[in-house]
C-alpha cells in the first residue's frame, strides 16, 4: 500500500532479519512518517510510552493492550482501528463497541460489520465448502461478523437456534436462579419453566466483579426477591473474611438459597439434551 519510492528506510526486528520493526516513509510535507510493528505476545508494556497518530490492531487484542493503545492517541488527536472476527464472543473488547458504558463512549466509536456478501473474492462454491467444515456455533461470527460463543463453546449450537423473542412470563410459571460467586466474577442467571410444555427459558442475568456480597444481593433481589435460587456448593466453605460461609452471608442478606448439584458431566449432558432449535 506504500509506494516503494516513498520508503526511506526499513529497520528489522532484532534476531528476526526478515521481520520489519520500523519503516520510515517520506511524507508529502517533506518530513518522515514512522510505521512501527508490534505483536500482542510482547505484552502491554511494549505498547507504552509513545504518542501515535494512527493505530491499527489487526485481530482481536487483549483488553489491556486495547486500552493502552487508546491512550497512545490521547495527545495527538489520533485514530485507532481494530479489525477482527469476533470468535471470542462478547469479550471485553467487543463489549466496548456493542455495549458501551455511556453515550460519550458510544459517540467516539464507529462499527462496521462485514458479511460474506461483501467479500468478492469468495465464490458461492468456496463459501459452501468452507461453511460445511465450520462448527455451527462459529458460523454467524465467521460469515456475518456477529459475536458468537467461540472455541470454548460447550454445545455445538448456534445462538440463533435457541434464542426466542422476549415475551412476558406468566405469573404462575415457576422461576429460579443459579448463582456462581467469586471476587473477580459473580454471575447469576434466571430461568422460568412453562408448566405445560416443560420448556425452560433463561430470561435475565446479573454479572459484576469485585463487589461485596451486599451489593450482589441487592442486584439479585431487584429481579424478584421472592424467587428462590441455587448456588455453587463451593461457597459452603468458609469465606476469607471472618469464617462465615458465603451461603450463610447471602442468606442473612435475604436470599433464599440451596446448594446446587455440582455434577459437571451430568449437568452438561442434561442441558445439552434440553437444548433444541427454538420455535
């Protein structure tokens, strides 16, 4: 993309003679522009300390590198691009685009999603051949740029196969929630059971990190204080605070909890059996 006559000098990476580290390019102003290449494997510190006018992150970066690169453009009024297939699903980086924390964050970002219809060098036969070898749960990500479950998926299902439009849950349907506790991640998912069809619907979630039990309990009760729940039996051990169990602490905060059956293989098999295409 850079005309060869504009390249003033190329510096190679130490120990990698065929890999470029920095390129000096003659600018139309008469000066030199500098193009530098870095890898994510170098870690966040390798991206520190330099002001940049343009940064292009090719393939999804770790969040700490993404944030560090944003700060590299702070003093230049620069711009940053990131291009990737969202195989890691709703990762922290993807959320900064699709679920910005506020209007100010959303206002300074632009999203372009590319699908196969915009890839002219792939013909229909090639698409069909590639798609046949692609896991079902990755197809929307690879062909439409829609975040999916990625390589760590437990069940070989596309999200579109099990998601239904939101609807009002009748008051007489039994409900419950599952709680997984931890300082770095505390997560809750709520479910409701259709008593006639026996179809279970997951309809609400709570997810927060680095907060005290009283904060989590308040968020959980906001979804329906009367709803009972089950919790990872690992919380029956003593907490690191004062010897009380986390289950006891959450119970004292008003949650109706029972320990869950923690058989991973049996639970995974049962969930997989119940998952079937929506509609």
